[in-house]
């Protein structure tokens, strides 16, 4: 894949950048600007080189038509604050406003185009419809830079199709993400520990299957742990349970044992009678969850053991919180894992999504970790060995 360096002299060139600016909003207030901050280095490099930058991105899941609740205007305002310079905003993506903005940009200026998913062509399954929209996007610029890692697993117009219509390269964010993930899949320093959490086993089947052949130890927490406990024959009370995945979980336990991979489950669980912030929390043995209680976090003994394993590793990949970290009474397991990653003498990778949100919500800073991915789903699919359309097209056109 080509990089920014391969695009040559950028002064005066119009560069369409696909960023990932899908940040959480409370009304018009951005509650976590991590993805915007992650986009800054590539944008700053282009601006310093005298490029005329047009940023395209999505926010939320609008239905292929304008929706004020998903406007990128607050993102453009925050981007301006972080860059310390004016940032223009076009109220459409490929219409008159965008065309005017493209024509009027000067060297070293930047404009954010309105939410690309306000256009049905962006996510269309029809190649012709998606391609026609990509033609309109490509007409705005001379070059294309793919810098939204969180969307490279999507075959969408601004991610996939436009890359074959303009000279294309990866931005620094995507380049770094791929380099880190290659280290995790090809050349990990050992011991290599993978920590998986989140609510559902079904969301992680592919990555468990793939990493059982690569990792030395898998630590399992979050809601998905109850399916594994059920696979061991334990009653999990009213905890989240995917009954259709119990046999698959049992198969992974057997396979890990056969391959000499340590698959570690919690030995104690923090339970409560209801899913609520003020529900009374109790610590119980993982094999003795009362029928009227639900597990909402890994217990303190398990958290301590997970932390010890993590800090002894040379490579750690973590995806998914250990419990309901949004509720203070059930955040300790996730906090313990995050803290352990900051003390790892090696590469520590936080796999985006809820994990990235958790570390920031719990008061950790990005620079305390080796790498925080901006793409939870994309990271998992890469680790599963899947082909990511937004990367494969860049390899094809290079």
C-alpha cells in the first residue's frame, strides 16, 4: 500500500481524506473526542504540506438521508479547536456546498463534508449505485487518503470504491494500525496474552478461533464468560447466557487444553439481583452463582490473577470490558485490566470500541498504553484473518 510519502508534492493538490470521526454525542456535545484526536497527525501533515484537504466521514447510522441529529458540524467545530485553525464545513457531501468548498479551498486549508451516510449510495449493496456516488466524491479531489481504520472492514463508497478512482494511499493512522496488528498476528513477542470481554461470545468467535493458534494465554471476562462457565456445567443464575453457543465454548475449552494454550476463566464473580447502578453487589465463587443473581463483573481474586498474567506478558491485546464499567460498583475488573496493561513491559494494545471508551471513562490516558485502536470491529476482523475491503483495494491499486 502506498503511504503519504508516495503521493509526492502535495502543495495545491485537493486531497479527499476518509477519516473516522464517529464520536459519541450527547445532543451536540462530544463526550469522547478520541477518534478526532487520532485523526489529527495525518490531517496536520497534509496541511503542513500545503494540501487542500476535504474530510469525509460518518456519524451514527442515519438512513441514507439527512438527519440533523447526526450532523458532523459539532465534529468540525471540535476539529478546529484541536488544530488551532479555522475548519470549513460543507452542509452536504457532494452537492453544491461541497463543490463550492472544493473549488474555493486554498493551500493549507481544510473543510469537513457533511455526514457521508446522509447519501444512500455510500452503503448501497448495489455496486453501480455505490460506484456512482464514489464518482461524485472523486470529482471533488485529485488524491485520496484512507485514514479511517474503524471503517476499513466496510465495502462502502468512501472507503472502497473511491480508492480505485483516484491515486490513493493510506494515512498515518491506518498505517500504524496495520503495523501494530501485523505484530500481533505475525511476530508477537512472548508470552503473548489476549484478554477478551464484552457481552457476547458470538461477537468473538472468529478471533478466539484464530488466536488459539497464536496466543499463549487467553483471559476471558465480561458477559461472555457465563457461556464458558455454563460449558463447564455451572449454573450462571440470571447472568447473560448464549445457550446456542455453549457447545462451541466447550469446544474451545477442549481445544485450548489439547494445544497447550492456557484459557483462563474467572474464579469469582461480582453479582447483583438486577442490572442497575445501585444494585447491591456481592462477590461469589464463579461456580456458585445464586439463581436470583446476575454476574456484572469479574471478582477481585480474578482481577488480581488477570493483572499478574498481563504484567508478565511481552505482548497483550485486549478487547472488551470485564464488566459493566459504566456502573462504579462493577468497574473494578475492567480497571484492574487497564491498569495492568499500563504496567506491561512490552506491547500493550487496547482494541478500540468499548475497551477504548472504558479506559478513558476510568481516567486513563491514551499515552499510558502502547496503542489504542480506533477500530474495534476492524481490529477483530483483522485478527480473525478476514479480508478487509478498505485495505485490499489499496493493495490492488498500489
